[in-house]
């Protein structure tokens, strides 16, 4: 069984569209994340949820909205997609302990905006 | 704020030679340090981590890293490179009491036969 699974794996869409990426983890973790990896492979955290509560919200455009219906799921909705949103988006999860944030990552969703 | 510096985006190493990837961090509080590996079109996989205790940490696939507080470093090594080690390697830091990971820019490792 896949520990952290994301769908879809690839997403090609036109500018201005709205799209969602789904993430599910079966590890029983209480914290989930979204990371963005740009074309230069640089990884940066976007959001983090702990027990369905938003705890990290980096400087991300309002067009990006995470939603966590329960501890095992964290979805990412993106409105009015722009060319610059093209990237690989990774979902991750961890069990929150004092700073020991070993995160388990999904396979990534490669988003291409044309 | 926490940050990680990885020098040399591309690292070429001959098969059987030493792999050395350098990582320096800055952190205002005791850090937790990680090395992740990313194979092409894959997610990130944890290689090893330092939290507390022994400063020499052994990970998977024959990799190890040593935490040196005085040098604010956490360099990754493997004595003998294998073709399967070709991948992207990321160093990351997480400050104590915070579940945010800050990544370095990564090292693309190429293994030459």
C-alpha cells in the first residue's frame, strides 16, 4: 500500500482554469504538508495542517487554497492558474513530535500550465 | 529563520569513488537535520536524519553523515559510489519544536562508469 498518494500524477491545463490535487496518507500521521518544487528543483513549503488545523501558511497567492476534510487527507485547490504555477507539487505527512519532522512524501503531481 | 546551503548543484563521481555532498545550515535553535534522495520522477525518500545523540548517523544504501555543531555542517558521504546512486540529494533542517522543513537547493549526482 502506498503511504502517501497523490492524484493526479500529471496535470496539463490552460491558463485561467481551476484545478485540484488530492492527497491521502495511510500512515496515521497527524500533520500533512504541501511543498512546491520549481523547475530548478528547489523545494519550498507552502502549507501545513495539524489535525485539520492550518499551522503553516507561507507567502502563497490567495489563488491557492488547501482543504483538509480529515487528518488523512489534504487537498490543494488552485484558482485562475497562471504559467508560473507550473511545477511539481508534493504532498507529505509526518507525526508531529518535538522537532522530529521526518516527513514521508508522495510521488508528486507535475502541473503544466499552457 | 533556518536555512541550508548546498554548494555545487552538479556533482560527478566515478563509480567506486567516494561520494561527498556538503551541507551547511543556519539555525537559531538546536536543529534537526535530514538528507533526502529523489530519483527521477519520484518523490523524496529519507536517507538519514540527526535529531539528538550520536553525531555520526548511518542511513540507507551505505550513506552516512556527521553532525558538527562547531562547523554548522552535516555532510553526506558514501565510501564507494554505485551507478544506482545517481539522483538528486537534498539536505534539510527543521528547528526544534517546529515541524517546518527548510531544504537546500539540492545536488544532482552523476555517477561515471
